């Protein structure tokens, strides 16, 4: 079920002695309304239940903070995860918006629409780029691969490596400033951001995978080194240098 892979990885790292970590996850299940702009599609009722369930299953010895992209479905996902954690007896702390987990890398929205259409996306009069979830998955992978290759002009999107480094830096800042002896930062973002980090930092080509709802990556420090681990791949040591 959505969220189970991330929960299992958190528990594995906790058992291995990692006491401070940041999870970068895709928001929960959302609607695909053809009459709504892409960034305005809300969570579905099932998506709200899944986010609560994820929070309920988190290890209760961990204090949990929430961070989210400014897009409302990400903010709501973070709020629900924290609520679920509290309902099971866990300690939840602040939750706030962080631009580094949103679409900060977009410099020209119209240019992104054009590039997405070049990758096979559909566009409605309201700005919706894709007609359904299955189509969105294939288009997004192709789009992120073009971005990673440098095929999209730099006045449309900032370079992929720079964007990935910005997100990584934000993750490292969160887990490096722990509010408790054992804590988790739940950082809610979009599938594009998770695909970007998988591609640029874990070596997993964006066109060969998808990001399920509530799936993602864990960033943490161990033995003085910084690591990034996905639910489908081993940990990789990462550096901002």
C-alpha cells in the first residue's frame, strides 16, 4: 500500500542506528481534474486516508516535523501525516512550507508547458497538462530525462544538477538540526522532484521508473558522511562539494 515502502525504510534505518533523518516523499493520492490547473488538483478522500495511515505507522519513538511544497495537496499531506502520528501517541512538531520542496526550478511556466507538450503531454484550456495518471507517468519520465540531459533551455528551468543540489541541501539542513534525540523530518514534494534526485544523485534514470504516492527517498548522516537512499535502491553517499 502507498507509504509502506517509506515506512519500512525508516524502520530499517532506525534499527541500524540512524536517529535523525529526512524523508522526501511525493504527496498522497490526488485528483486529475481536466477543468483544473495542474497545481490546483487536491487530494482525493483516499489520499487523505493514506496520509493519515502513513502517520499512524511511523515509529512512535521518533519526533516528527513536517515540511511541504507550497502546493496545497503537499501541505495537506504533511498535516495529515503529523495528525496520524499524534493519534498513535507520537510527538509531532512544527510543519511549514519550504520553497525548496516546491517547483522553485521553474523560470518560465509557459516554456515548461511547451517542453512538456514536446514530451507528449496534453494541455487543456485551464492549463492542465495531462489527461490522466497513466499518461502523466510516461510524460513526466521523458520530460525529466530531457531536463537531466540539458535539452531544456536554462531560461525555462534551472539546470537539473543545480536543482537537485538545492533540494539535497534543504534535506541536509533539516536532519542536521534535530529537535529531539530521535527525529524524522517528513518533507512532502512532487513526483518530478523525487524523479530528479533519483536520476541525478542515485543514478536511476527517470524514464525507467515512476514515483508512487507517498514514496520517495531518505536522507541521513552516518559516520560523518551524508547519504541518500531510495526505497528501490541502496544508499549512496552524497556531497554538496
